[in-house]
C-alpha cells in the first residue's frame, strides 16, 4: 500500500546499531498530518488524498484555502500536498496520521528543496577545473572558451556557465528508515536528505525498491 507523509528536517546525528557500528542518520519530525480532501476516480479522474501539515495564522491563508479547510473541519495548515493512492478507502476527511505509518526497515524516497547557494561560478557550480594559478595568469577561475568566434559565431544552448545554484526540488531514492519514535513523532533516516534544517520534506514509499 502506498504511504506518504510530510515532515520537518531537524538535523543529523548518529546512533549505534545492533552490531555496535555507527550509523549516520537524519532526524525528521514527521507529521502530524491531516487529510483535507479525498479525490476519487468518479469525481476527479484519479485517486489521491490531499494532506495538510504545519500550523499557520489565519491572516496568512487566502480565502479559497480557508474555505477548503473549513469544509474539511480541520485547523489551518501551512503546507498542502497530494499523495496519489490506488485505494483511499482507509482514509477519511479530518483524519490525522503521524510517523507510525512507517516502520524501521522501510525503504523510502525523500523529496525536499535543496540549500540555496546564491550566484556561483563554474568551478563550484559545475565542478570545472581551475586555470593556471601562477602569478599574472589572470585565468584562475574564469569560465573558459565560449565557442568559436567565426563559426558558428554563437554560444550553444545549455553551455555550463555561472548562475544561481541550489534552491531546487531534489529527491533521494531508496533510503532506509533506521528507527521510528512514535511518542516523539520522529523518524530516523539513514544518510542525508535534501534541504536545510527546519526545511519541509516529503517522505514516500520507494518507487524503485
């Protein structure tokens, strides 16, 4: 059965497994999430649940979203996300679910917005080589050749150049849940996941497991 939940990345730490080996883990506060809407094949053409996560003040929510939360009879939520499901019969509007929908050993995919790094040059952005570092070279971290000047007299599309780096949606596949702490709504995920601390992430079943 497909499962999904939103959460907040709290940071990284390490724990010891049963073989007394250190395991690096990312700590995620998963949920509580509330079902705002259930979509069906008959009404919408596909099956899905719309889920809300995180508290927000009323003045920061627009009127259409306020109406949607009022219809569902739930409190206002900062983030809303749809999860496609083959069967939505296990869910109902207003239902709340937490980290315990997952268990230790589950394989998951985690999506988030990567850290923004601002405007960066080719050396950092594309891992290109530096130029000669000798005194007077004036070519230490320059872009390099842009293309021939006479033929074709242009720079081709998708040329790797300096520009904005980071702050894009990224997904890491086939991560493993090391431990679930239902009493604290915490999930420990082996390895790193996208985004800064306190960033919102989406956890789903692994599609390529």
